[in-house]
């Protein structure tokens, strides 16, 4: 049993943000930053208090990775943590961009090489008019075909993994779930790699 596993052995399968803060020995603001940014996957129940639940494996993965890559989990600037309540940030960290691309390629396999506006709307959770505006403004590259836009998957992946990402102040539930699932996918890959090394 590793030192991190010993720290978590007395905790339930899902722990609260306060428990996470104590185990990780970080401030409340830093814990909130890690959860809001998606660096540590969590479930948000929507309650006014104790709304965050973090799987024990996610905490274990964070503790291990933080020891090797501390810069990954350091807030970009103090204002982010200070203003975290005002707006969730779901941008993918630069260090995760390559992994995010692999994840997107994997989940987009069932689609044709170029997605219709209807498919994109269902995938991202935004109405077609909003997405068309992104295309006409050149923010999202697309091909005009048959009186409608088609978005090649490569263009969509480049758009979602760009520095700006989704340029909206409010994120759709589908997009939030997309980011959440990505970090769970990343967590599972890391856990599998760690288990293989231990064996």
C-alpha cells in the first residue's frame, strides 16, 4: 500500500470537497479551482452546500500526478481562484491538449468525416443558429454544402482543443459532460497504467 493509499483508506468511495482539501493539504480556494477546472474529476449534485463528490480513485490519481507534475495543478494566476465562483472555466490545460485530441478522435469515430449541423448541435448542446454564427465568423471552420454547413471532424477537434475553446460564457450540459467524461477517461488510463506497473 502506497503512502497515498494509506491517506485514503479510511474514507468512503466518494469524498466531499472538504475531505479532499484535508487529504491533499490544500486551501479551500485551490480545491475549488481544481474541481471547477476539471483537473480533478468530480460530480456536482447542484446542491447549495456540499455539492461536490470526488471519487477516491480520482483523488489518488491527483496525488500521484501532482508529485511528478506539480506545475499542472498550480493555478494560472491568483485572480482565477479568487473569482472562481463567478464563472466555471472548462478550458483544457495545455498539458492535456494532446490527450484531449485522442479522446475526441475516439468518441467521434461513429460520425461521418464531416458532421451535419444537426449532429454538431446534439453533440455540443448548442442550437444550430448559434453554431452557424461561429461558422460564418470563421471561429469554427466549416464547408458550405447543399445550403448548409458541414464540419469536418478534424476542424471540430482543432476548434475544441484551441486555446480559446468554446467562446461562450455559459456552457451547455452536454459540453460540461464532455469535459467531465474526458477527465474520467484520462483518469482510467492513468489508473490502468499504474496497475500494470505495480503488477
